[in-house]
C-alpha cells in the first residue's frame, strides 16, 4: 500500500502546482483583457478571455485535487480519485466554450473592416505571456509526472496551448503592423478557436477514459506482468483475470495468482507480498489485490481481462 508520507507529498506538490497555474492565469488574464480592449485587437482580447477560462479551469483542478486526496470512507471505499477525471471533462467544456466566443468575435471583426488596432501594447503583453507560460508549464508538467494527477496533466496540456496562442497572436500583430491589413487579427483568432476545439476534445477524452474505467496503458500493464513473472522461481505458476484501472492519481490492479498447490499458505503469502511491493515500487501508489489460487492445470497461459 502507499505510505502516508508519499501520498502527502503528492497532494502537496499537486496543490502547489495548481495554485501557481491559477495565479499566473489570473494575472495574465487581466493584462490581456485590458490590452485587448485598449488596442482594439480581437486576437489579444480573445486570448484574454481564454485566460479567464484558464483561471476557472485551474480552480477546477485545485478543488478536484483536494477532493481526490481525501481518504476512502464508508460511502467511497475506493477513494475520491475520479473527482480529477470529472474536472478534466469540465475543463474540456470550458475550453470549447472559450473557442465559441472567439469564433463569434472573429466573425464580427471580419465583417467590420473599419477596426483600428494599436499593435505595440499587444506585442508587449504577448511576449510577457509567453515567457511566464513557459516557466509555469515546465513546473506543472513536472508535478503532473511526479504525482500522476489527471487534472494537472489536463492543465499542463491547456497551458501549452497558451504558448502556441501567444506566438500566433504575436505573429498576427506583426503582420498587421507591417502590412496595415487588420484582417490578420480576426483570422488568427479563428485559427486559435479551431486549435482550442481540438484541445478540448483531447482533454475530454482523457477524462472520459478514466470515468469509463479504461485499463492502464500497455507499458504499465507490462510492468505488472513482469513483476508477476519475477515470482516464478518462488512457486508462482501463472496468473489470470488481470484487471487494471485508474482513478485520478490512483491505480487499481487485481488478478488471480496461481501458485504451487503443495506450497504452504505462509510461503505463498510471502510471495504475494513480494509481488505487491515490486509493482508498487515501479508504479507508486498502486493498490494491488491478489486472489490466491492453487495451480490445478486449468490455466495454461496468461489470460487477461482489462
């Protein structure tokens, strides 16, 4: 089982990463909305609206991490890990909503050809945005890898879109400044909206996969199988009914372990403990449940059900 110290470390790191993401998004949101209004750029304003949505998404991530970190109780014996999966799906809806607003603003500016844009404030704001977001995404991505948090993974993926957005809007403003044609501004806004819709679909599918109890990735399942195979020199004859799933940061693994029917219960239990510890060492935080069975010859090879 996971040690309380390790779980506390994951929770604290995930919480700090979510708080940093929210703070940066909130400050950048104010900067870009103000600059977008002052400069007349729909692309900058849309980027600011997206940052507002980022701030709300970061709140979702922070709250879901706190909920997911709550220990199992009588009503939730498997814990609260799926709160992060629900938050990831909620973030996808917010991203799609922001994309819809950008489409509306972009089309309006395409129709209105008399819009004037002051590019200098926008360029400065976007350079600041890009630099800040690069630093934040590096920190949040590392925290997501160390904690296995689905909500942070979704947040990091979303933050990466902000870097792409800042570069795209910056390019549009440079083109407006050099050519004098303001059409580059709404065109870029519409391109960003398409990119956000694609991102929303990816984030939604990540959350949906865990809500639907999809099995662990192939490489992680292979780790489990390799740990089981390590016990073959200690009486393990094989396994069957391997099932895996993930809820937020928590992995759940259960299977039937076949052992030598002549083995004592005490020694078979020792083998089970060794396999469990081997899995948890390579997949930190995994909850492993084994059903011990004597090898009666019914199963001649691994049979997996995931």
